[in-house]
């Protein structure tokens, strides 16, 4: 297997050093992982990529006081070939949903068993992601479903149901537009129609309603 250049980005030194050591063990030897750089902070990932040229970036999604997803988004847009593995301590469906939209290749909570982590890394190295990315695909499919529950109290169209699921995941209009391939103005109109039809005041109420109806 060819060598895979890896960059580690995590606010905790023990995580970075632990992964660096892990990749030198016999179990991981066949994967040929070579750590070429690391950072404790959410950094300019484009600059990091240009200086280190990694094949895989393993990064936390949440840093003290900010989200790392915006930097990941910029990196994937500039260099879609780089594989991004979000390895996070945050069990948050909104982060998972946003990660699916911006093209994250793998997403795994740090509480996952070591065997699951190994499988995720091995799949990335073999260009055959199946484990964590399966969750990314599942959440994206859920958000894009047009099926409307057979209840008279839900007078929404299939498209409005798609938008509502995105709203329930905490997506902004811009993020929803990107996910569904629509304009931001179109999404705004759909959100207004949803609130009007359901007699709701704001997006928060819509999100709560969607959760109660088990739409996500």
C-alpha cells in the first residue's frame, strides 16, 4: 500500500500524540500512515495543505470558542481530493449533518471502539469508505427525503418537508440551499411557507415540531 501523508489537528496534545504513536504500531503498519504535521488549533487548513501536502487530514470539529467546519469546508472546496476525517468528541447530529453537506469523508466520535476507528482509517486508505461515511450518507438521504407522513396535520409538500428536515438539523438557509441545489431566496420562501402553514413563529419552533413528529 502506498504511503499516506497525515496531518493531525486537535486541541488536545494527548489525542495528537496518541494517534501519532498508534500509527507506528504493528497493527497499523500495513496502512503506511506517515504524520507530516499537526496543530493544536483550528488553523488555516488551505495553508496547512499547501505546506504539508497531506493525503488525509484528521481533525476535531469543535475547538474552544468556535467550529472547525468552516475551515474544513474551505479546504474541501479548494482541494476536493484531500480526505478529511472528522474525529470528534462531540455527539451532535447538527455537526454530522453539516459535515455531510461540506463533503467530509469520514466522521467518528472519539467514544467509538478502536476497531471501528481502524476500519474507518483503513477504508480511507483503500479509497473505499464504508463505516463512518455510511452515517454521513444516511443523514443526507434523510434530509433529502420528499416523503410526507400521512397525517392531515402536515400540509407540506415534499420539497417543504426536505427543507423542514434541514431546519430541524440546525441548517442555515445558505447551507440548505447548498445541500438541495437551490437558491437562498427559494429556501427563504419555503421556510416562510412552512411557518405559515404550520402556524409557527420561528425556525426553533419548526425544529422542535419536526423532532416531536420524528421527522429526523
